[in-house]
C-alpha cells in the first residue's frame, strides 16, 4: 500500500513538472521556435556523490577501476516544445572494508527533457529534465558455507533491492554542428522506498555530475 502511494505521488510530481516546462516553452513564439529533432541519442560518463554518509564511508564507485558511472538513452518529441526521455544509468560500488563485496545498480529513467531557452547560433543552451526512477541494486559477496559444520567453502551470494524515485536534471549544451553537441550537467536522484533504517542497500540516491555527447537522427 505504501509503495502504491509513493508511485502515485511521484507521477503527480512528474506530471506537474512536465506541465510547467511545457507551458514555459510554449511562451516562445512560433517564428522563433525550432522544431525538435525526431530522435536524439545521448551517452555520458559521470562522477557520483551519494547522499548517505554510510555509503561515502563504506563504499566507493568503481567501474573498471575508475570512479565513474555511465549512462545513455534517447529522446523523441511529443510536441513542438517537449521531448519524452528514456535513460539508463549504471554504477558499480565496492566495499572499502569488506573484500569482494559490491553493489551494482541499474536505473531506468522515464520522463521528459527539454530546452529552457531559445537556440542561439554556436552558443550554450540550457536544458532540464524530470523523470521517474526505477532501480534495481544487486548486492553480491562471498560467505563461508558448510552443510555439516566442517570444511566450509567460499560461496558467492547475492540479493536484489528494488526502488522507485524521482530524478531531476539541469545542464548546458554546446552544438558541434547541426546534428551533434556536447553537454555537461548535474542529475539529482531521490529514492522513496527501502529506507536506510531497514538496511537501505538499494537506496543509493545522490548527485551525479557528468559530461556527455548527443547526436540527432533527423530534423
């Protein structure tokens, strides 16, 4: 019951933000607004700062030995001013004090992304996004297991944690040409389920600071 209520509240928040962005962009006159591209594909690498102090102390982000996360997805227009967004984020955290303990998180982001100002030739452009976050965090480690109390063997075990939350993004984009651009932005992820008081291994909301590249497919 609690999770259902959270989902309803999150969708109302997302709908309100999307309506606000859409109405704001609608104020740009038709003769100055440029139609959005049919499909925009983007990818980024980013640094992740978790909100929970326990995660900052006990875990570190490590993807191929580098403290980053990766993300990618696509957008497509739903009207002249607003784009629907599908984004996937992946991060891997390893325990500092427990050998071979790691948390892999896959986040799916469903929402809207749009520009917050008119396009200017060869100039920076502000964009924003709002989305529902659906996450699965898998904790994996090793335990000593035995069936008779003797001769324990090391066995890998894992557990999945699921969560739902709200993601907000803000950044700037610089066009390289008519079809592609570089962007830099921040992303805020807040989760509502699996509180830290009951374990919270799936609740790794935080702030992401990233650099990315996007390319448009069609005008």
